[in-house]
C-alpha cells in the first residue's frame, strides 16, 4: 500500500473560509494563557507568530481578530474533507487532533495516469478549497505523516527510501508524548535514525510498549490498522459560522467550499442528486430553507453553486446567518451519456436542462412547468401541467400522438383514412361514457390529421394535426 498524508497546519483558522484578509489568529488556552495556534498571512505580515501569547499579539497588531479554538469544529471540517477525498481513494483515514488526512493512493495511480498526476491533482483541489496543505507519500501511515509535516512534499515509494528520508529528521516530528521526546533528547539523541537504532526492549522498559510499537509501525515492520472513514448513506454537512454572516455575498465563500466537498463525496460514491436542501440558521429568527432542484441528476459543484446563487439573490435574510447545513436525502445514479465522437445530440439536451434549472431557480419552482400524463385514456384529459422535474413515464410502445392538439371539431368531408382504427372507451365511471374510433387521415394538401368517429352518433371529429 502507498499512503498520501495531508497535513493541514492552519486547519483551526481555515476551517471557515473568510471573505476578508484582515489579520486573524486562532488562540488556544494553555495553563491560563491564550497562545496563538495559527494565523493568516496578514497576521504574519504584522509580526504575529504561532506560540506567542494573545497579549503580545495584540500589542503588535491592535486590529488582530482573535478566534477561540474549537476542536469539535475542526473535527467536523476534517470529516467534510474526508468525504471530499473519497473521489481520489476508496480508503481514507483521518486524525482530527493532529490535523491529518490520509488517502491510499497506490490503487488509484492507474486510474489517474501516474502518481505525480494524482498527487498534483489532489494538491490543486485542496488548494481550491482554501486549505493550506503539506503532503507526503510513503508506504506507512505515520511515515507519510512525518514527510507531510516536514513541509517538503516528500515521497518515499518503499521501506528503504522511507528510512533514508526519515533518518535525518528531528525527534519532534515523531508522534510521541512530549515528555518521551524530551527524555530521548536528554540522553543525547537528536535524529529519528538514532531513535530507531535503540533496542525495542529497552524502549519498552523505559517508556512502555506504545513507543516501540509506534516506531515499528512507522517503519513498516508491523501493520498499522486504522479505522477507515465510511461515507454516509445520506449527505449531511453542518458549518458553523464563527462570525455571523449578514450578506448574501458573505455566504458565497462557505457555500462554494461546501459544494466542492459535496461534489467530491458524490464522485467518490459515483452518485448524483436532483434535490439539495440548504438550511440557513439564525440566532433569533426562523431558519431559512432553500431548495435546489435539477432536471436531471447532477453532481458538479459549479452548476449547483450557480443555481443556489440564483435562489440567494432573491432571498431576504431575516437575520445574520450563524450556521449552514447542506442535506441530500436521495442520491441517484449520475446521468452520464456516452456517444461517439460525432454525436451532437447530448449537448443541446444538456443546454436545455441547464436553462430549465436556471429558470426554476430564478422564477420559483412553480413558475416553470412541463406537460405530464394523467390517468385517463381520453386525449383531452390525458395530460396535465406538471411542476415536477421527473421525466414523463412514456413507454417504447406509446402510440403516436400529434403535438398540435385541438378541441374536437365536427367535419363534414372526410379525407382519406390511413391504417387501422384505435378504439378508446372511457369516462363511464364518472357518468361521461364515450366510445370513439380514432384514425389517421391525409388531406389532399398532404397534411396528416388525427380524427375520430363517435360510435354512438357516427359523427366525425378532428382532434389533432401533425405539422
């Protein structure tokens, strides 16, 4: 197996995409003091560094915005990324406490062409989500994690290459208790290679069995079983806003990322959706519900975002938004059509569905309707205006019907009839019994008519014309 680790050093800050570039920093309480855990580029430019206390940070930049760390929100953001990562690998692991995400990429390289192509695509995709990520590739989970934390995008394809890459690394890169690392340093050890050279029995007597077990799993001597991330049957993604968002423009930043995560989840499971519910939560007002419906199963974030933006532009927010939820209860097979190189039929149909979806999003669900079928054999009562997005249930043997449908009009001169008649008898259950024999006819001018003879009165009526 070959694992790719993504280390997210700014996850506490980047878990919420910010539409502003003002100086921001995430602080964590440690022994009664608030310590800077992560900061953005503007804060770095103002002299803010990780590890300093909040008082010193505010002294250097009075406009600095301090955000309290929330491990639960970090775990939720990393779980969303795990769903997104399923499009690249069927085996995904995560460790929210260490801001790490792993993907097994050995089995995916053939599909994506090569390992550099796959890793490059993953790095580009996660950067598009707005996350800072350092990557590492190794045959072990912990080996890939160390290479990622080195921030040099290291790659080790086998165990000897991994040992060579790990050897010069500093002891602080090991995922060991800080007291264990301090004790190893006190004995004069400085590098990972020196720690790996120590006898396992001696390490177990001094620090317990967990330390040699970790080191042997790091180098691949022992297996490293981890629980895999499992994709949910129904999609739910909650996003808490650190600061309430009062404008529609401010909502576009988190919604774009959430929809990109959703697209990755759908691609990983080879599914799509036709109905997406977006719930906007407010502190003192009722929730705002937005429904996005599509004419065919979709999973492209760009298209869903365009439809959602149309809905948002016509939505009045009662209060600032404090939370966002995306929900998709019914997941469908994607509408993928495969044609030959010269097939031009799919594109016009795709453009048509895009237009329908945008009209519904802009004008409302009931403003755009289509013709549907009613449970009645009489032609004048066999159709309805339908507001659903489902395709009408036409079967292959459905009889030919004219598009130009008329109110039944008596005719005196009968044109030439074609083919065999079609008997339609209906309406008896409502006291409107009718019995008709329908014919195709062709006029001297070449037009095709659809007419019928009333069985009871023997009179003829014109009801449809083919162009």
